[in-house]
C-alpha cells in the first residue's frame, strides 16, 4: 500500500529573501534541518539544475549519504517554489529515491507561510516498506516539522538551532530523570499502598509521554514538591521543585512539531 506523502507547513514572521537564504544556502540549511548533517553543492553551469551531495549521521559513527538536485522558481514577488529530487544507493539508506518541493508565500502583514511536501520510494522490498510505515516515515515527518519550528525560532528570535538542540537534550534527560524517580517510588509504594504506588507510576508514564500541554505536568509537580518542602522542611524537595519549574520554562522555549500543520488544506 502506498504511503501518504509527508507534508509540513508553518507560519513565521520573516521576509521572503531572508527565508530563501536560510533554506537555499547549504551552510545555513544544514544548521537547522535535523535530516541532514552535511550538504555540499556541486559546480554547475548557468542553465543547469543545482546538484548536491548530502550526509546524515545516524549514530555510532555511521552515516547515510545520497545525491539530489534542486531548482528554484520565482512565481512573482510574493511567492517562490523550490523543487527537489533525491536518491541514494547507500546500503544503510531506507530511501531509494524521491521528490518534493518547498513553497514560500509572503503576505502583506509581514507573515510568511513556508511549506513542504515530499514522497519517496523505499529500498529492501516488503521489509523496507513496513519499517518505513511503522517507524521511519513518522520519525522523518516529526524531524521535518521540528526542524521547521527550529528555523522559525532562529529567524524570529535569533536562537541558533544548535543551542536549541542542546536545550532539548537537557530537557529530555530531565524528563527521563523524573520518570525514573516516580517509577522507583511507585513500585516501592506498591508493597504498602497500591493507590499511592499506582499514582506515582502514572506520573512516571506521563513524563515519558508526548503530552500536548506538558507545562501543566510541570506546574502540578512543582506544587507537589513545594508542599512537601514546606511540610517536611526538606531541601531535596525544594530543589526538585526548582528543577521542575526551570525545566517547564525551558520546554516552553523549545521547538515543537506541534507548532506546524501536518495536513494540507483541502
């Protein structure tokens, strides 16, 4: 069964020339796009499509490489389109070949809509199609959406994407810490109080869940630890309350795939 193409759309405050530079300049593009670790433009003649090579690091010293070409078109003063074709014969690449576009629409109020849609064919037959359907395509769509919001924050607030990635990594570690904290106390309490133990295990699960309004979890836990610190005069509970509140503030400033639209308007 053919999979749906990946579509991502975001609105930001920018001018068309600036966004074009951030997306068409390979040295800037690789800074904000999680899908690429390196992009190298190849020499070309005047009327030739721009060919490029790309690499994506997948961890443990491994990387996937491929090639492609792109052509930019100026429809009129407020719209531009960049078409893209790409392929890879790397043994670790699940993508065999694909194509897509970027579209830029400038509005009179200073807002700009940036969108992409792309589709690809997978390698490795039936196995590759199922890996793509269950894991790779959802992850690639999320990475595209997260990257678009990272680009928005870079342009609007001058927050460099590499800095945002470091903050996101620290935030993920904090969520993992609180999840393990509640799991430990929950399973310990199950021996004496089933309800209290189940509630703490539930909190542990929530910390690992991609909640839409996770700041509410931060607020509730900050209050829980603050009350514990007040009742027990415990410095540990006070520190946990401060860390919870600080991580909540960080989460509000991070890029999020939820800030984008993932379905094309009919």
